[in-house]
RNA sequence: GCCCGCUUAGCUCAGUGGUAGAGCACACGCUUCACACGCGUGGGGUCGUAGGUUCAAGUCCUACAGCGGGCACCA
C-alpha cells in the first residue's frame, strides 16, 4: 500500500465532509435508538454579513467536540446552525453597494425595492460563513439551518412582540435613547461603546435672578446649555442651601430656570452645581422627571441645533455651536475657566459616530420584568450553570438584577417590521397580521409602523424559534429543548445568554440551556485584542491552509475558556502531532497483511505480554480521562491525555516494543496477532481523537482493515450510511482492563531502557554500536520481569547481549553503571570507552542528587510534628521513598568503589 | 469607587495542600528499515512581593504591586 510520508491535511479535508453531510450523518435522525438520551446545541447565530474569525473558530471547535463526542456516545444529537440578519450592518453594506453601482440612496429606490435588493445580496454573498464552517468540519445539521428573517422565525418575532404588548411589557412612548446621527437610528445601550477622551471642562456662570450672585456650573458640553431647564445642587450642600428654590437667568437664552436640590448631585465634584438638560442627557432626563422640568430639545437627529436653540444657532453642527456658545460666555464675562479634562464619550459601535442622547418616541421592552424568572432560577438553583463559574455567574446575575427598558425600534428597513398599525386618528393597533389589525381598528386604511426591531430581539428567541416555537406541539421543541449548552464569548452574556433565558422561561417555562460555556479571548502575540481597525486579526482560514484544520482545532480546544495570546508554535506542534498520527498509521498499515482491527487480544489478559497488558491499561485510562475531561469542559486535559497517550505510550513505546513481532520475517499467527494488536489500539485511538481531529481520523479509519458496519455504535447500525468513525462508539473505559501492576512493571522496563540510553549518550557510544548489558536484580523478583521482556530490552537499548543476575559483583571494572528503582542495577561494560575519573564524577553527581533529596525527606521524617499529624499513608509513602533513596545511595557508593579510587 | 481574573522555565500555557510539568525554543548526538513535521539524551524555575494558616503552601487566607476585564460614576 502506497502511503505518503507526510500527511496532507487538504486532501483529507476535501474528502469526507461532503459525504457526512450528504448521507445525513449530522442529523439526529441518523440515530435509530428511540430511547437514546438527547444532546442539543443551538449555535449562537453568526452575522449573515460576517466571515469567520478566530472567535467563531474557537466556539465552533468547542461545540463540535461536544457534539461529536456525545454523538459517538450514542446520544440523539442536534447541533442547529443558522445566521442572523444583522439589521444595521447588512443595510449599510447594501446601501453602500447601491451608492457605488447606481449612485442612489435607499430612498431613491423605495422600501420594497430596497428590501428585495437586500435579499438578493443575502442570497449572493450571505453564504460565506456557512462555507467556511464546512471547512472547519462542524457537524451541524444543515437540514435544519435557520435564518432570523425566515418566515417561521419572523412569525415567532411577531408573536413575541404581540404577547408582550398585550401584557404591557412592550410600550411605545417618548424616552431618552442613544441616537446615531450618521446611521439615523436609535440604538440600545449594548450597541454603543464608551471611550475615554481628552476634552475640556467649561465652568459657566449663571446669574441669580434679582441678585448679583452667580452660580457656576461645570460642563463638558457647553452647547447643551441652550436646552437647560434647571440647575441642581446637592440637598446637603451648605454653599447653595440658601439658593435652592430661587431662579436663575440662563445666559444667552434669557430663560428663567429654577435651582433645585437633588440627591444625584455630588457636592465634591466640580462646583457642586450641575446644569440640567433633560432633553440631551440620560441623567438629566431622570432628574427632569423627578422635578417636573421642561424638556427643551436643542439638537436634532442630524446633530444640528434646532430652532429652539435660538435663531443664531439653528442649523449649526453641535461642535460649531459649542465654540460659539463658549465665545459668547467669554465675551459676557460669564466664562469662569476652561480646564483640561478626560471624560468618556459614547460612540456608535458600528460607525464610530458620537452618539447624541435625545428624547424620541420609540418602542421599549420592560426587560427587568422579563428577567424576573431567570433571576429567580439563578438565585434559587444556580441555573444555568456557567463554565467557568467565575466571574461569569456573577456578571450574569448582576446584569439581570440591574436591567432597564430596552429600546427595540430601529429606524431601518432591513429587519422585522414592527407589527403595529396606525389609523387616520393616530390610534395604534398591535397585531399578528395586518388583517387582525384592520379587524381591531374597524378600518381598512391602516399604516404600519415604519420601524423595524433590533436584531437581538429575534436572536433572543433563537433556541425556541429554531425548534418550532410558537407552533403548538412542535416535535423538535419537544425533543431538543432545553438545549444542553450555549457556547459563546463573554460579551454575549448580555446580548444572548440573558435574553434567551428570558424568552425560554417566558414561553416554554424552562431554561434555554443547562450550561453556558464562555470561551476565552484570543489576543495577538503582543497581548492586543484582535480588531479590524488594528488589522491584527489572525484569519483562521490562513491558519487552516498553513497547518491543517485538525491541528488548529486541537489548539482551539486546548484554549477553551482561557485567555490566550495566539502562538503559531502551538499549531505547528499539533501539525507535527497530526503527522505523527499519520505515520504511526502508516507503519501499522504497511504491516497489516494477515491482520484485522479487533484481532490479537484473544484469551485471558493475564496471559498477554507485559507491553500488551500495559497499552490496554493505558488506553482504557485515557478513554476514561478524555471522557471525564470533555464532560467537564476541560478540553485542554483531554487534548493533553490524547497527545501523550498517542505519542509517548503508543508510538514511542508500544509500537517500538511490538516492532520485532510486527515486522517478523516469517508470516505466522504470532506475527499476525501482533499486527492485529497495533491495529486495534490504533483504531481505538482514532475514535478517541475523532471529536477533536475529525478529518485525519476519518481519513485513516477508512483505510483500516476490518472496520465496517459492526464498528458503528449500535444506535447507528441501521442508518444505512457509509461506515464512519464519526458514528463509531466512543471507547468506554473498561476498568477491569486497567492494570496498575502492568503499568508499574512497564515503568521499570522504561527506566532500565532510559538509564542505558543515558549511559550510551553520556559516554558517546555510537548509536550504531551494540553493547552488552548486565542487570543486577538484587534477588527481588525483578529478574522474571526483565527476562520476559528481554527481546524488547535488547532492541530498545541496542544491546547484543543481556544477562540478568542477582548482583553486579562480577562485572568488569570498566563498566558504566546506573541504579534503578526497586534495588535493581544495570551495568554496561565498555572496555576502552570508560574514563574512570569521568565516570566516577558522573556517578558522584548522581549520588549527590539523591543525597540532597534524602536529606529533605529525612528532615521531614525526623520532624515529630509531621509524623504525628500527617496522615499515616503520607508518612508511609515518605518512608518508602527514603528507603529507596538510601538504597540507591548505597548502590551508587558501591559502584564508586568498584570503579576504584 | 465596587467586583472579578491573571502573575509558574526564554515564549505560550497546564498544575487536585504532600517529589514543580507540557509544547515550542535551546544544547549535544543520530541518513536506527512509520515519521528530520523525526529519533535519542540533556540543561533551564527562590511559582509577582510581604505576611499569615498548616506537620506541609505554586495551591488556602490577608495586604501590596503590575497587567487585564466587568459594573457604577464621569455635571
């Protein structure tokens, strides 16, 4: 069989995904066991305009490992994919295209035509991320793929809206919102970024009516003073106590405004007096409500000054107006001072424009009320469970506990149009359909609200709407809800986690997921967050091309929930690991004639050779460790266990120990059995690796002799799919095959081989040169052990001759020696190669090391406090160790003597 | 201001109160019949600082420092 020496990931990656998908391996229906437990995940829907970034790749890897693992365990498994419509991003993208290609705005073509174009754009370009996901190897059920603008999901959105409206949770009214002057829409608090910025703090003097006193206020936005309707001070501030209730004259404008007392004001800050602009600041808005202050809007939706700001300012940009206002204050001597000041500004998350807080009529959702049930569930039962618990459980709880109304409406065209209609008299009718609204209005000429809903409003329904809600008795909802886990990034806790919990609790009465796994953040190698503006992002597809998908997945799985600086070295090391797997399989396959997977381990394990009992024990322990690690979301532990089992145990030792049998010149049952054993262990290892490395494992598994339908998990045998490792049973740890004695004995053999190799290297014995070994067993039963493994020991130490004796008394003086655990010793006669002085120094160093260790252990043992208080088991352990050390030191001393002074 | 996390080998990171680990990097040797993306051998750490608890602390507690994050405030 011709197998290349180097693994080519591309070839395997292109080979299997299509077949898995075509044959329905990803769909839960492939499972024919009606009593199978269920495992389900709803993907956090990526943005339809987006392309894959490292964060997606990380999340998808985690989800795919879990999905493939539970599928191989026989669970009825569903991982449901899809995308959201990303209202603003998508609309902006299409608007830009329209401008570029036809020089038109969306208003030029009209709403209906524009939406048609967005759909067309979506059909043409929207599939990018889905193609990239196939490249990742994700085992999502594409037959259930959903899009938030699908007819069904749109119906779910209307249902959500109408029900909440009917219950009074959704209302329409004026409120203080974040307005983006560029995108011309309202935004929720989660769609804006706060940024620290160097600016100025202006101290303005406001005259007190009927007095020559003045009150100085400090502000970062002087232009808003045109809309001031009060000045506030702290009720406990004695400096202003006598002024409370008096009237001030607002400079420039001449408006009379009151001086009020409010708890909000911090007397320590600035002058202790705050100008109040209820129409342009969220805090002032609240204060205005408390004191019944007028709201004067001086800035419009384009961030220009309004007529109310005064004829002199009307139409000016807010920053121009600022300069003029400051100038005016200066001229009239009312500008006390200007100081440098760092403050934070709010910017639109998408376009970076400075947000203008203003009063606007919008639709709002009383989130705090929807959060009540999730909050109760969390406080009473700690559900859902966060992994890692710290700090995310607290972040979630704090968020739910501190919610305020969510601005739902967006002044966009692309999205779910608000199901509210108005009659000629301006009365509003909220309904599931226009027909319902007409019936309710008793009129035909209704106009639908022009606004659409926040994209996150539809994402909030994702776990239930994708499974069929609001349809009564939807079988998917019944089977797959609640989902098993939500895997996402930490900033999504507010956007998805909490809101999905709200809708799940409200409409299904149950949590949306059992667990929430929060992935770590991947930084660049300098520790900087990856971002488009910094252009320091690492493209996962480039990494796939360079190192292969499987290697990349292994790195991502190990990252799990840890914040990490990306490091290509790690991927390279796993690329090498993939190549190691490839070559181990290459060896097994090149020597597979006469053997099949499953053969070679016949009869009672007690009769097997040591290294066979050992590898089976290691295999079962590894299966146990990997399963435990995956189920506990400790993916790095699973990867570590797999890496070391495969490379160290299987390749470095088991294959080497089996080599002489496997490659024996004469064919025969013994050779074939040995071949069957390496194949069998390899096949089991491929299953263990499969959730992490789907492509290479499938590529190799397909080539193994003796795998077929019977290899599949019993739940998949009737499915009629091409036998595949992804539907094979994940190896269950058989504790009866875990053999501690075999492992201890193998440790002795490994130590012997390692000591001899060390001697060979240190004494510069040529690798090709054969040596002679004398093993002294001190009559403690190790003799049989070493004798039984003699052929293996000879091969691994490149020894022509090995003799096992009671002691090393008879060995030539010109020998290099080493001490082994359990009182055994080994000598390598090296006539002519030994420099006695050097050898004495070498052994002297070894003895010194042991003596130092013994001193430490002895010190502890001679401490009565330790012996008295530590568990007897620990004390005994240490005594054993001390005895072993003493034995070694004694033996090393004898060796020094034998070498002569 | 409040809360949280991190600080372990040159780098990236594991680490469960009981002998400090891995990968990469480094050094030396190797055309050993699966693999140089490899094989063998080795060097390298007062576990951020200072206290405390304990027979025993990288691990638990307190304080501090540096880095990072969240929330609040930011007139």
